C-alpha cells in the first residue's frame, strides 16, 4: 500500500492480495464497482455495489461514511479517479490496484477475463 493512511488504517490503494486478505478477515467495508453494467454482467465480485463512474457524483448519498470503500474497475484507472473524488467528498476510499483483471489473474481464475 502507498502512503497517506486514513482513519481505517489503509492507504489510497490496495493490491488484490491485500484485498483478498481483507475479505478473508471479513473486515467491514463496501466494495464499489465503477464499471459499466455490461462489464459488471461479464465479470464481478460477490457483494460489489455497481455505480458507474459517470453516475457517482449524483449517487454519493447511497454510500456509507462509517466504513471504508474499496473501489474497483477493470484495471484500476477509473477507480483511481473515483477514489480521488470520493476522498474530496469526505469518504474513506481506496483503489483496488489492477482491478478485476488483476483479481482474475492473481486471485480467482474463475472470474472471467475480458
């Protein structure tokens, strides 16, 4: 993880290995998927909440501020953008580096690549 820890003790980004441990430990969080619906239908992680990046500014009220947000997309670029804006809006958010593509390649090969 990189520098700048927030009140939940994690930083602005998290590797898929770190996130796998987060899930195993059942650390309270919300997994926010900022991809498009067709991408979500192709490959997704259980428990993820889909809010496409373009809809995010108008849907902030749907997100909790009492637990961390782990934000993911396909490779990590859109989610990095989302994390920047979420942090500015007062959310504790972290980017899942490499996105669902890295998850599929490194953690769970049953999640389809696209």
